[in-house]
C-alpha cells in the first residue's frame, strides 16, 4: 500500500520540504505517516492528497491542462487546479488534516484532543459531538480576538479527531452573538493602530479559514439574535437551525467597515443580489422566517422546542457513517472551497484597510461613547 500511494502521488525524492516552521515539520511528518497506511484510501482521497501536495510545494497550478485521452493526468490536473489561490501553508495544513484523518480512521483510535481554556468559550466533546459555545451572555456573546483564535484552533485540532463526527456552534443565554467585540479595537498595541489592523486581519482570516476547511459537518445552532460576523459566517456552516425569535443584521456600513465571513460572495448566491444588498448595504434586519425563506437558515424551531430539536438532529448525524459524511461534504463544498478561501483573504485585507480609515475610527468611537452614556 505504501508504495502504491507514493507512486500515485509524487516521488518524495523530487521535492524536499525544508523545516522552516512548525507547519513545515508537521507537513514532513504527515508525508511519512501517509506511507504507514495499510489500506487504500481510494482514488478520490489520493487525488485530494496529490492536489494538496502540489499546492503546498509549488503554489497554484501552473501547468497546461493535459489533452487527449490521458484521463489520469487530467484528474490530477483538476485536483490541483481546484485549489485555486489557496496558500502553500493552508495547503500544508489541509494535507496534514487529511492524512491524520485517514490514519485515525484506519486505527480507529478514540483520541482526546486537549486545548487550553479560552475565556468566553465553553468547549465540550461528547458522544461524537464537538460543541463550541460562545459563553459571554453578559456581553451578548460578543467575540474577542482570543475567542476567534480559540474557535479556529478548536476546529483545526478536531478536524482529524476520529472521536468527533460533527461540530456545533451555539451561544449561551438569550443571544447567539452580538458580533465583534469592539473593545478589540481599543486594546493598545506596541505598533499602534496599524499593528492592530494587521493582527485583526490575520485573526479573522485564520478563523474563517478554519470554518471553510473543517472537513466534518458544521452546524450553527442560532439560539437568539445575531449581529455581524456570526451572521455572515452562517454561510460557511453546513446546517443552520434557529429559534423563531432569532434576528439577523449586518451593520458594517454604519461602522465604517465592509463585509466579512465571505458574505460578499455567499450572500448574493444565497439570497440573490437584491436581498443581499439590502442586508449588506442598508443593514436591514431580517427575521428567522425571512432567513429561512432566503436559504440562509435550514429550519426554524419555536424557542421552547429549539434545543430538543437540534439535539435530535445532532445525535442522528453523530450516529451516521463518519467517512460517508466527510466525503459527501467534500463533494458538496469542493467546487467552492478554494474560492471561499480567496474571498476570505480579500475581505480581510479590505477590512484591515477600513479599520485604519477616518470613517471607521470615527464610527467606532461614536458607537463606544454612545454605549457609555
């Protein structure tokens, strides 16, 4: 099996991965681990591995499409080309996650992933279900930089954990989340506002990328009102359930900011341009039913039945064949994954520029001063 996978991909002697960073070292280790597999992972997985390996070493596909009847070469080309502008480090991380998942499934080990506790998050992993709860009810579950990092790190850590079959993001109390904690922008940094903007750009980029790359079903259980990024990232989830008292609003323009969470790409394709523009440009708040009718929400439950109904769905999914769900999700998301990563990167770049603009600074200070009164 070892030699078959290696020959299908690329002879390791043709490329060397130098250990300049932790991801490089883990990427090398993943290549070694791949060669320990005793079962054939199947052509689809091998093509995915091939594409990620090429992207990790060479960047975006830079070869002409094979012609004629060379179907194997065409399949390899498509696997690489489909990754679009995914960065080499992102490709390495995805490669590592895929190999770990294949190895973990083969071993059938019940591994436990431990992470440092993050203030504002309550994370549990029980009976195949990873639950990430935004746990700042006194602040309407507003998200700090530390919480963004914690959510991303948790999703990345459990991407290859065979004991986790499905992940759920929800909120504590009556709110799902009031969005970005604007006090993030008031924390002093040695490099001043520019350093803060670059830090925020990277944090949001990594947070959204973790959601985009998570290989297992990702469910949003929206237990109440949602504002800003908790709304926009719903389009990165596979299933979205909400209470009938949930509302959805994206007030970016009034804060001098711009869309994030891939909403500039996902919302027009979900609602249509007219309705998406109404949300993103006029900041109109929509109801749970409108969100469901528009395709952003899967189903709406009454407040008193919400938790029981969500638990029922999650329990059912946790009992389904895990590899079948992973493969099915990959087929559904495959065509858009690279585009979402590209859009996410672009949105974060623009947003970091907006944070340094006079418009944004004035709007945020006005908002914070209003809250103090």
